[in-house]
C-alpha cells in the first residue's frame, strides 16, 4: 500500500485537509474522501466531462488530476454553485428549461457553463456549443441545455450586479 | 375525456427531483458510502471465444487488502430452467453465464471472476493477478458469417427453433420465424416497380453516461440488500433471487438515481456478483464498471443484415413487401429481431407481406434493448427503399407514404390489427411543417424524411397515495425516474385530485415498499405508472367522498367532486380543507392501485433533416432537424420534447458515427468515449419538435409512450438527405466519412 499524502485545498470556499494515496485522482478524493458525490464519473479518462470542476478558475476534468496536485488550489464543484438556499441562475435555468433528464451529466455542464459565463457574459449559440463540447449528454440532445445557458446569460445581464454574483 | 381541458396536464411544472439534481445532492448508485464498504473489480476475457481450462486465484487472494475472490463455481447449483424475468423466456443458464462465464468465454469482455478488496485500486490489481488458462477458439462476428454452414459454434447445444418448432439442427441461428399476410407472389406480380436492396448496420451502444454499478450487503439475518442503478428494481430482485436460489422476499433492491439507461440497464450484470462477494466477506461490496467495461461487457444493440423488397403500382400504391432480418444477438439468443419484424413495415398498409426473422448468436457482448430495440435497423432499410420508390415514380416522398399509410383497422403481417393510431396525422404534420417547404440552397446539401414506429409496452405498475393534513399527497411508486417521470406520473394524480403538481410528492421506493412494478422501459412509465397514479387518486377521492358525507350526515353517493371541491346540496369543502379533517372523520386516507393495462397505444415519429456533405472528407453535417411525434397526450410537454430531442440525437449518432469497430479477433478497437464518437453539442443544431396529439383510447388521459419512436427515423432520413445532397444511396450504417467516401469514389 502506498503511503498517503496530506493535502490542503480550498474547496467551495472552505479550507479542507485530507489524506490521499498518490494514485488517487482528484475525482476520487472529492467523491470518496470528502463525500462530495455531486461530481460524477462517466469515463475516468477525460472524455465525458461529468467530472468537470474549476481548479483555480480553470476548467479541469477531475479524473485526470491527481489528488496531491490539488494542494493549495481553489476548487469549485457543483456543490459550490448555490449561495445557501439561493440557486445559481444556471441551476434555475436548467430547471426551468428542463435541461436535464437523468441528470448525471448536469453537474459537469453547470460547472462548465459557469466558467463560460464568468469569462464571456453574452456568448453566442455557437460559442456555447463549442465551449460545452467536452461535456457529453446522452439524454437531451443538448437543445434545452444550450437554451438554459442562454437564459442564464440573459438573466445575469438583466440583474443588477449580476456579474458579482457569479 | 380527451377533449376536455385540463388544469395540470399539458403544463410545465419544475420537476420534483430537479433541485437535488442541479445541486449535486441526488444520490446515484455509485455515490453510496457505508461503513465497512469493500470495492469489487471484475476480471474479463481477453478472447472473443475460448475455452476456460483453469482459473487460479491464489495470487490474487494473497494480495494485501483482498478479502474475497469469486468465480462462476460460487453460484449455487440450480441447474437450468426456463425463466421469464421481464424480457421474455430465457434459459437461466444464459443469464447466469453472461454474469460470470463458466466453461467458455463467448466475447471479449465476458466476466470471468471478481474480487473484493479494501480499495478499488487494490481490487483492480488483484483481478489482474488471477491466472486464467484459455484455449482460444475461432470467432464469428457478424450474422452472415455466423449463419454460414460450418461456422464456429458458440453454443454446441443450441438447436434452431424454426417457425415455432424446435428442430435438431445445431447452429448459431437460435430462431428463424416468419410472418405472412396475403399472397406475396401475386402482390409482386401486380407491381409496376419492384426494388430489392440489402443493408448492413453496425453494433452500437446505448451510451448512457453513468456506468453500471451495484452495491450488495448479504445481511446477517440472511436478507440480501442491493442498491443499484437499474431501469427495474423488481427485475434485479427477481433475477438475483433466481440466480442465487433465494426466495424473492429475501432480496430487497433499492433503486438509486439512474444516469441513463435507454434499455441497457434492464439486464443484470453486477448485482449477483456483488452479492456473492458480500456473502464471502460479511461486508457490503460495491462494484462500479469502467467505461471500457460498459462497452465490452454490457449489451449494445444488435448489428444487422437486412434485405428489403417492395413492389408498387405506378400510382404509388404498395402491392407487396418482403423483409429478411438477420440480427446479431451477441453471445446469447435474444436479438430483438421480433420487434424488428413488428416494426419493419409498421407505417404501411400493404396487402401482401412476408417477413423472415433470424436471431443469430455471434462472439460479441450479449445485446440489450436500446430505445425502440430492433426498429431503427429495420426502418433504416425500409424507409430508404420507400424513398427510392418515390424517386422512381416521381412522387413526393410524403405523398407516397400518405398513400400507403397505416390506419385504424390496418392489419400487420405479424397479426396485429391497429386501433386508433397517428401515422397519417404525423405524416400530415410533416408535410405541413414550414421546414418541409423551406428553400434549401447550396451545393452538396439535401433534405430527407422518414417515419418510424414503436409499439410501446403496458405491463404492471403499482402506486399508493396518502393524503397529508396540509392538503398535499405523497405518491409512492416503483418506477425509476430516468427522465422526469416522477413529475409526469404525479401530474396525472394532481389532475384527478384537483391540486397543483407541486402538492404531489412523488417518491420512488425499494422493492419492499411498493407493489410489483415492471421496468422503466418500453415507454411505459408515464402510460402505465401514470395510470396506476390515476386509479390510486380515484381511490383517494372515493374515500374522501365518504369522509365529506360523514361530516354532512349524507350518503356518499350524494357527494360530488368538481373543480377541486367536494360538494353536496348546501355543502362545499375543498380538498385541502377536508384533508385537514381526516383525523376526526375516521383516520388517514390512503389510495392504492395496481394496473396491468392492455390499452397500449403505439407511437409514430417522423423527422425532416437537412444535411450538407463535404465531398472532400465525407463528413455529413446536420443543418436543420425537425422531429414530429404522436404523444397521444403530452402530460409535460417539455419532457416530451426532451424525449424527442434526445432520441433524435441518438439516431443522428447512430446514423453518422457510432459503431463497434471490431478487429478480426473480436476486440473492440474504440472502447473509449473519445473513439466511440457520440454527438457533442458542437455537432448539432437546435432540434425542433412538434408534438402531435392523437389520444390513445386505451388510457384515461390518452397517453401514448413517447420515449422511443423518435430514434427510429433519423438514420433513414439522413440517408435520404445524403442522396439528395450528393447522389449516393447509403445502405450501411454508420454513414461515417470513410463509408461515405467509398460510395462517392464508386460513383465517380
Ligand atoms: S469522468 Fe472525467 S471526463 Fe469522464
Ligand atoms: S441528462 Fe442524462 S446524460 Fe445528460
């Protein structure tokens, strides 16, 4: 058995410490050690996007990041999107647009879409499609997901201080 | 009832499980954590066909952290018998043999042994230490190959069933059946034009994003507890009980949230294995498949070889049609070719028909249902031949279809006579759709249409509804919710009770907590479980009328329920007000119902597609796509549209990219989501939808299932569009760049 490593990282705004084996992926650490099971595994090789999280503001597929690499990093997962009881505009839009069926891809899409809107508040349809192309959804055909991202973008633009809430 | 206006049905409430699913709180099968949990891993065959000479597990057992190893030898010796566990009659030995191989492995990826250890990494390491000695055998990978006399045999004892009779012929053909109607020869003799074409379709996977998983705890009281991702908790219960030789009541299955299924999460793969490992260790054991295991070890949908012959008069009237359907079942019989035969000419009224179906075993994973299983392959063939006939006769392809469209009273060759169906309405909606008449300009662009059918399923469902003092109700059901059915079922109860959808709290429960409920499959949940909810709600109303009568000192028959209120002359009380007074009128009210409905309504779906082909690369792009489907009655239109969009896009992937790319050794060469190319957001335009509503007379609200028919027409419609774009008729799926270039080169 490999010796475990001590990792400190900020996860959804809280400093967390945990022990992990060097071979454990960040995805495993989030799910199995920290019990943040909102982040899903669909392929474990970087090709489905269900494990997408933000690492220091950058989108990563957490199955391709080793746990120890998260040392000192700031991680945002789907569990970190809502502000207390208030849903993020993307979460609300996904519900209103019926942008999920089974919902297993949803956490990855929400985190990826948040990263897009953080950078580009008014993306075109084509830009949204390009940005989300690393996230596979087998249920929806993407139509309602794209519309939900458009709705959230419009809502954020309309809300005073919308950008600050992101 | 279908013409009346509804309060809840047809609206678009937020789904009840929505918040949990956008916040990451919803618990899927792989999310289970529990004290003492062990992790399982499965060793799979590296050969497509081989005899197992020996299995040595000692090195694996010696690895630190390993707690148990099991093989097929650990199954109780139940012998063989025929069982029906929800997918038709099957020998138990086939189901068991697919879960853990004994004697022979029949496909690459066939499970051979399993390990439980303290971490998934140790379990995987240990699995690789199991030594299996194989004697490799020659393999067969396609139906035509496997049907050839002298082909290597998968099952030395498999005797062909022919026309319903057991023969003595040992072969890879498990079954050959025939449906006949009228006089085929006479029909073809009457035709002015007869076209005969051959088609090949590749094996494709359902591609759900969540891999299979199961957790089992063989408890100290002898009961086996299972948590898993399944389309049918009762199928898992019954199959596991059967294989482990337990009474069904000793197994309790809790269906967790499920990350997609499309038919592929009906069969049982992991649960009995996790159970055996738990039995040996006394601890809970969780097994989660990798993506590669999902591709190599679970059921894809059959590849197929199809021959279609259709004869027509000059005016377009079809006089005769013939189909030969040879479907690859994979390692064990059951290729859904029966469904292919039921759907191949389902859209048409043809007087003279013969359909031959062949269920053929090959050295590929044992196939499972995939959204209208068998129908997409068949429609690809039929609908491209129909398009060719329209071209030869100079007819509009939709007019030709309308001329021959099946309607109420049409008899199919497999014997069924249609009740009210919406084939004509769907075709007319396609014709009237602005997309059909919109100009399409530019080189290498073309438009295609096609129609498809799925018959849908009934089967049993159970439901209870208890009334809460605050005027809401709790609805308990056994149908796992894959795409919003908690809500579409709850809405039907809400409609009956005159309360908002949000006042119904639907819960999907374990097999101990609700009556038997068949799988979420066959597009049956909104239809059948929705019907159970309707009946349970009626039961609630009946009991509540008694309570109102008691309050008012009247006979229950004097009480009416209308507009959300109980009324009798001079009296009125709302549902919520009466709900608050149950304690004083006799105690709780619980409505219950079980149904096994017969009035299943099949659904037709059509699509219109515009494509552009790049003649340099053979890549086809979808420019515009419209899906039109008969929902009977759309309970929650957003989720009906979602089914249409999702099915259409799966059809597009099947049409253009997806295939098991097999080496001659039976190895799948593209077993990752990078190489097995499913459509991404960037590959697609918006998917327009139009819901047609021809109410199903067999359901109280007119519901037909909508989950499946939508996947059926896209490959044919795209093939027809490609023909209009670049002048080649594609008769092989997928119509991937290499396959399309072949045809373009042949033409030039
Ligand atoms: S699980 Fe990480 S990309 Fe699929
Ligand atoms: S909703 Fe099921 S995979 Fe996206």
